[in-house]
C-alpha cells in the first residue's frame, strides 16, 4: 500500500478539481488488487539468521539487459537476460526516447524477486544497486515516471505476498558482482566462487536470451 499512499498524498495537495490521471488510476488499481488478496501481517520473533544478499544491475547498450546475483549461506546463484524490445518500448514516455536505463535498473529487482521467491520468502533481504535513482524509488516506493512506478508497485506487491523485509543499499559499480551477468558475462561471478546459473522469471513475458 505504500506506493498508493505516496500517490494519494501527492494528489490531495492539489487545489481545485481534477480528473484522475494515469498515475492515480494505476495506484488505485494496485491498492484494489492488493486488498482483494491481503492477509494478516505475521510478526515473528527476532531472527538472527544472516540476510539474503541480492545484487542487481541493468544495462542499455546495443540491447537492454539485466542481471542478478544471490548470495546466501555459502550458495551463489545468478541470472542474466536480454529484455524484449516490446517491453523496453512500453517503458518509453516519448516517441523519440532511446534510453530506458531507469527502468532497466529497476526491472532486475522485480525479476530477482520473481525468480528467487522461495529463497526470499519470510526472510530479511538486502538488495544492492549501483543506480541511486532506482534505489531511492524502491526506498520511497514511488517514482514520478509512470513506467518506473509500475515496476515499483509490482516489487512492493511481491514483498507483501511473500512477507519479505527488503532493504535497498548502494554499491559502487566496481563492486557490483551483477555487473557481469547484466552484460551476459559470467566473469565477475566466477571470481567469487562456485555458482549456479538459474533461468530468470519475467512477469508475463519471456526474455529474448538468457545466460547459460
């Protein structure tokens, strides 16, 4: 509900009468979908288990690609994938827009939460991103860019569904081990130990190509 609360707070500060805009309608649809399936929040005793660490990254070069690395209890898993052009086009707010790096940095967080939902369920998780705008959008559960807000809302919905406590931290690009997978390379991951490559789960669409 945090994304909806952000949008409603912004809306009530307006003066005069206005028709609902696309942002408000999207926020209300998100709230409706959540309230239809919402369950009581479970508060568990304090746990001292190490949090799950997830590194994510996106790249917009010749293609738009995303990657992620999960580290927990000595296990390392990773994914890398090429994002379909149709999805990239849906992120554009202007006809002449060529870059969608904001959404490309947010989208792998959503993919990571879909791909590793069993590993993240009922756990504390720290997500490391090297893009500050994307990190702030996730912390605030809000973005003024409609395409980014849509991704942020889906990320929040998965946290509700799986009872995940997420913390979003900044990591320099040079220390982001998902930088390689986001460019369809396993070199960075090989440098930190044994790992397994997993097939990423995209929301309602299949990636063009995945790391193997």
